[in-house]
C-alpha cells in the first residue's frame, strides 16, 4: 500500500501522535513519504503519457528503474 497517498499522510500523523514507525511500515510500507509521492507522480505520468498521448518513451513502465529502486514490479 505504499503506492497510495495514504502512506505519506499516515507517516506524518503517526509522528504527531507517537505511533511507532515500525507499525506504519508494516501497514503502508517503509518508503519515505517524499520518495513515495515522487514515484507515484513519475509512474502515473508515464502511464497516462503512454496510454492517452501515445508516448513511446520505453521508460519507467518497461521494468525496474535505477531512479526508483524501491518500486517493485509484480506480475
């Protein structure tokens, strides 16, 4: 569930109310909030670029990227 906007929000809320980071990581993944949002923006942009604009970028959607090593492709 790291690939949702819930992770950054819950990480911030947990820090404010004293919930253990391990508990949040178990529920939403361990990716830092800023990295999670950056990856979401990049992959969503690539998806819509490919499928709506017809971009043939041969980039993020073709497999693992060194720019986002914490993103895992699941078949």
